[in-house]
């Protein structure tokens, strides 16, 4: 199957963004307040980008954003990614947040790319996704999460989060972005396992 270079580029950016956030958090260069300020700035830039082609920003958005989203919500993926990271940082202790962010970083991207290129069996929870992609994402998320939590916890959190990623959750008839769902589900599973196991 031919490689979709645009999707590879998008997912590579997704992974780089996640790794940058994780490294900055580990080294205490980034915290919730700074991430919140970056998120607000991103939202303002997105609003302006709907009306104006801001020179460097527009070129960047064209490189990584799908055309339909570029017109309606420029930078949607990055904004929802930052929102998911900020939520887990606020809700959970640091290692749980880091494990959740790494599951989002690798699980979501690998799931998408692997499923796109090698997926054959439709996922029973979402016909637009594949079982192969979902499993590949869960495995890579699990491997990354083991840097921050125990192997069993990482395994359950990653597989739980990637199962949730396959489901289209809606609020007010709009699909909730999986960049928000995946880290929240992963963090919740890890938190509950620490409380009750």
C-alpha cells in the first residue's frame, strides 16, 4: 500500500510534540501554568488563523493540518493534544500524567499509521479503525508507559485507553477528540489501580 506522506508527517509531529512535552515536564522546564498559557495562545492563534493567513503559522498549518479542519478549526489536533496533557497534569500525580501522555503520544499515532497501512480487520467499535492498528497502538503505548508505572498498570492503561480511542464519544452531538479521551482514560485506569490494587 502506498504511504500517505501527509498522514506520516502529521503523526510524526504528534509524536515529536508529545516527546517534547514529556522531556520538558521531566526536567521541570514545563508545568501546568506554562502549558495553560501555551494552550490559550494556541486558541487565540487558531481564531485569528480562521480570518487571516498569518505568514509562518499558515505555512505550518498547511503542512500538518487536514484541509477541512484548516478552514473550520486551524490547529485543532495540537490544541486538543495540549488540552489532554493539561487535564491529566491537573487531575493526577506527575508519573500518572507522564504515563498517560506517553500512551497518547505513541499509542494514538502508531494506531493510526499502523491501521492505515496494515489494518485488515475493522474494529467492532468503529468501522473506520482497524483491530491491528488498535493493538499496535496499545503495545507501543504500553512500552512507553512502563517508563513511569509498573508493567501491569501500563498494560491495562494502554489497552483501556486505546479501546476508548476506538469509540466515538459525543457531547452535544460533537465527537470528543481522542487527544482528550486517551490520556484521561489512561490516567483514570492508573489512578484506580493504585487506589484499589
